[in-house]
C-alpha cells in the first residue's frame, strides 16, 4: 500500500476534511464577492489574453450544463450527503490526501450551492481562451476545487490499484 493512502482510522482526520472544505468554501465565496463588486457583468480584465477575469452567471450545474433549478440544488446536497455517509460509515480515513480530496469536493460543492440558494445562479469568472475565439467554459474557484478533488482522488486510487497489482505479481 502507498504510504500516503492508508485506511487506518484517525480521529483527527475529520479536522483535515472540514478545514479543507471550509478553506475551499471561503476562497470561493470571497473571490465571487470580489468579482461581483469589482467587475460589471460581461467585463473582461484584461480585455485580451489567454487568462482573463469576467463577471458571468450560470444557472446550470458545473461548467454551465443546463439543469432544472430543483435538480441543481438537490443534486449537490445528495452528493455531499452520500460522500459524508460513506466517509463516516467506514470511519474517518487516516490519509491526509484523501481527506483533502474530499474536503475540496465538499467545499467546492457547497460554494456553488450557496450561490444557487442565495442568488439563483452561480457566479463564474475565470475565462480561459484556448485559441482564437475558442474558450473553455467560464468557471470559478468552487469548480476548480471540485475537479481538483476528483482528479487527485482518481490519481490516488489508480496509484493504489497499481501498487496492489504489482505486489500481487511478486
């Protein structure tokens, strides 16, 4: 088993999870507050470039995928509930990286959920121009935390599986 991924129980593990979730939620909400107070809707800073800030809104789910409002509110609550249920059912996992992954996912999901409940839409502001007039979806810190948490967790799990299969062959 990889040294950074252990399934041992650890009473301090929830502190890592919840402090990561709080940090992700706070960073998301503070950056969105700054964008809403500093940029007019549709304004880009800088006007040209690969990476720009803008003030846009999104009433769908992640990356602007269209969804009914009820679904966009209920789905994150269900996902967070399931993640926490599984986490506490099996006992707090002792790996800090796993706790950070889950904290990023929960904090990001809560950040977008807060926007949907309070404003009816999510504030997005990071605009990445790929080439010419082709842009990636406008996103925010919460979206970045969700994707980073999922991607890092997938890497941890795939590394764990690779390590287990190598040990089984020996």
